[in-house]
C-alpha cells in the first residue's frame, strides 16, 4: 500500500455575441468583477486559541473545514506554549516547507513530512513509499521499536489525518511510542487535524475513519482524554461561495461558514465542445485576475477532449500563458506554474488555492467515468475539494448536453449563482436525474491502454515485486561519469 505520502474554432453565433456583449458582459456590467482587495493578514480565531489551550493537558481532534486556518492553528499552539516542544507532521512537502517557514520564528517547533519524520526515526533516508514499507516490515519482523534520538516533543500535531492509511498509522504509532520513551515514559499530547470530506485517496488505502475515530485509534498510545473541536469558518472562501456549496451540493447542510465578502459563483451554461465561445467567456475573467492567479481544474487532464480544445483556444486566440502538467501523478511545481494559468487535476491541486477557479467535468458524467463506485445521492469528496479552492471567484462550466449531478439542488443553484447562458436555449437547465443508480464496482477496461495507465493505481510494493520478478535489464555500457551528465532544467522564468 502507498503511504500518502499530479485548432479548429467556429465563429460564435450572433446569439453568443448578444449574450456576452463582446466580453463587456464580464468586464463592465457586473459588480462581481470589481476589485476585492488583497488577502488580509490572518489572526488566530477564538477556536484556534481554544485548541492551543486545550492541548496543554489533553489530546485534541480538530475537524478543520477548507481554508479554516490549520497552519495558523499550529502557529497558535507554538506561540501559546513557548516552554514546550512542538512537532508537526504533514503529508505534503510543499506545505511542510511553507509551514516550516511560517514557524521559523518559534524555536520550539519542528515541521516534518511523514517521510522526513520516518528518515529521522529510522536513521536513513526514506526515498519512496516502497522503501518505507520495507523498513516498517523489518521493524515488525525484529519486534524492536526504533529509537527517537532527536529532542522529544511535548505536543505532536498530525495534519490531514483523513488521508491516513494502515502504513501511516503504523509509522505514527512507532514515532509516538519512541518519542514517549525518549521523554522518559511521559506521553506527548496529540493534536489531529483533518476534514473527512477532503479524503480523496481511497485508491491508496486512505480512510477518513482514522480521523473521525481518532480517539479510539490513538487512545492506546496516548492516555490523555480527547477533546473534539470544529474549525468551521473558512478564511479562504467567500460567503457567496460557501452558500453555493452548502445549498447546491451539500443538501443545505451548513458545513462551512464564512463572513468574507465576494462575488456569486458563475455557472457557464454552454456547449462544452464550442471551445471558442467558452474561451471568449472565460478570457476576460482570466485577464482580470491575471493568469498566475487562475486555475482550471478537471477530474482528468490526460485525454484529448473539451479541456484540450479550450486550452488551445486560450493560448492561440487570447495568448494566455498556460501550464499543462505532463502527467497526473507528478505534483505541481511552483517554479514551473509561476506566472501561468494552471491546468490541474483535483488531486494535484489539493491543498492549493487561487483567486479564480474554473471547474470542468463536475456533472453527472463524473459518476460514469470517475465515481462509478460512489453513491450519486451525495457530493463526492473529490468534487467537494474542487469546489473549495477559490479565494475569490468560482466558475462552474456546465455542459448543456449533459445533466447536473443528482445531488445538486437546481433551485438553490439559481438562487446562489449567476447563470450565464451561452447556448441558444431559453429554458432553464434541466433537472438532474433522481439519485439511486446502481454502483459499478468492477473494472472499466479500455480498448487500448499504455504502460503508464496499467501501473497507475498498482500499489507500490506490488509493482516493485512485479518489476523484480519479470523485468530483465541488460547493461550494454557503464554509466557516464557525473561531470558528463546533462543537467536539464525543468522550468524557465518567463520573459
């Protein structure tokens, strides 16, 4: 198992021109394109300060909604306990780097990725998930707990615990027990952060119950009582976006709250294949917010289709700088995407945010291709993550040839969003189908498939065994000396 550880254009019809008014519809006539201002400096909320106080003498499980300030919560803990050592463990290297930089002024705080913490605990570099699994298996065979040789921690923060899988939990238990031994048997307090609706790595064995049942799961390694706290207020999302998500996709549940002002989400009703009309509608928004502050998110960016046609239109007709990732597994590189409109999958953009977020493929077709094993009566976690990336403007592109997701409330859609009709149809968007389609649990095998696709979701340890057993390598020449290696840069600054 993995530890969690990436043109042919038609001229628009006269109806399109009347509807968007030669782009003036987006640039002059609507208040939602007015300047919203810069993001204010964050100050710890009362709930974040409460968490910092609670973890002085007990464990805390925090249900943290998107944009609710988890990093600020960690900072509040470090600031409230200058006499205690704080160890924070994060999944993402990028977030680990950002958090470490933010906490640099607190000399009582260390920030690791799970792999980085494993390297310190096990005394060697852990380059991959497969290597980590082998090391954990060796620990299990010798039945000897590794030693934590660094300064022990009084408070341990475990971030994004909805992405925990069995190997992650095993590593956490080893780390906490070793840390407690290093402290002379005095257990550290544990703070668990996460959001069960942002658990999107099922194919890697992740299970949100590690978060929701954290007191039962982690109780054996920490004797303190568990307090449960909710961080429900989002500092990222505007109140307009929050109302749209809660009412349209979550059945009216007030899952997120916000007091931040912002424009209504936009629903572009269009022919998804009419890339020029769609690009004409989107380009004023991208130019308004600037490409480096914009992202187009779709469930997949690999196959040729409407997203590729739209990308071509935006670059060839409107000369917008765009970054399209070479594959869906590689994390986005900040240096490469800097200054560009970013094209991304939902998984690649998790943990990120931009001012303008444009979503494609968030309709009933999602359950046909990506969520075949998911019930269609509730919002998929992946869709929830995509909906919650916007700092200012959210745009949902709706293909008028398809239907909305069964979980969508069409009445609430018209109440909470600005509907822009780029089609010739004057009727309302059709009602979605009723939920309750049978789940499709089997594999959907394509007619043709590349080697990368075959291995895409194969667990790392299983893939290592396949390669070791069946791959034979004939070395025809020794490797070149290092000074003859070609150093190819993976990104260049824009001129």
